[in-house]
C-alpha cells in the first residue's frame, strides 16, 4: 500500500478529543497534524501517545525567529520523533539554513510555510509585500529549495506552477482542502482533494471535513478513494 497522502489536522483545544478521534482513524490511511493550540496544552506527551498508536506526526508550529533559536527548536522537535516539522520561509535564508543544518542527520522532514492560505492580495498589500500571492509563494518556495528544505506548505492553487518551476523531488503540502460542497470556513485559496492531487500536491492537510464528520473514518476512506481515482 502506498504511503498516506492525507494529513488530518487535529485542531482541538485539549488532548482528549484528539485521542478519541485518533482511535477511530487508521495509521495506514492518514498522518496527523498537531498545531500550536493543541501542542501548547498537551505537549510532547500527546505526540508520544499518537506515535505509539502508529501515526506519523506533522508538528505544525511554524517556527519563525532568529536562526539560532529556530535551529534549536527544530532539533528539539526532531528529538520527539516527529515525521515532519515546519518553519516560516519568510524568516529568510540564514534562518532556513540554520534549521536545515540542525536536522542534517535526522529523518524528520523540514518544510517551510510560504504564504498562509487565509491571506489574499489585500492582506499582502497591507503588510507591505509586493506582488500577487502566487508570486510571493514562488519566491519563497525557491528560497526554501535553495536552502535544502524538503518542501513547502502552499495552496493547492499554486501547486501546478510550483511543480513546473521546481520539479517533482520536492514536497508540496497543501492546506485549504475542502471536499465538494464543503464550507470555506476561514480559508481563501482552496481546492478539492482530487484537484489538489491533479495539480501536483504531495500531501493534503484536511481538518474539519474529517474531524467534524459524523463518521470520520468513512469520510477518510472516501477522501482516499477520491485521491486514488
């Protein structure tokens, strides 16, 4: 069986509902993502429990600080045994290189956030960033690749262009995935699972469509079937 392409976002305020959901899912069908809120309240202990259940963990803390601090944080994250960790590409070349060096001997994947999927052109202008969202994403993705990272987080709408620009030996992790007829919630630049895979995504981050489903496992199976088709 091929590796799981779906990463389920455990966007919960405490550990118990995350563990309840994990018990309904299957490690061969998905990986799990732990973000800032859940990690802050539940910490490494939750990661250990989920890994003992067989799940690969994407620790989504988006480190962004001076190079030394980010390098130390990445090394600490890798010591937990997580599958993937991320940083903000906008932290710049020196920060990205420091993070890469910190994980030089670790199997933990290191990826960079290009542009948050909640941001649009107006948001970019307000903070003084020039260009369309796609231009910003491409610049930051090229920087991440040049610094030796394993991939980037990007919108599925940008994956086709990035694949053409960067090639296939580079992970594209795409949040903002919504099955057909799902709510947008706070996402702006979205795609369906099938669209995302067709456009070149490596992994799909899916949260509420699975975590709020009446039957999360059945939904996960259906999403995998949509990807496979």
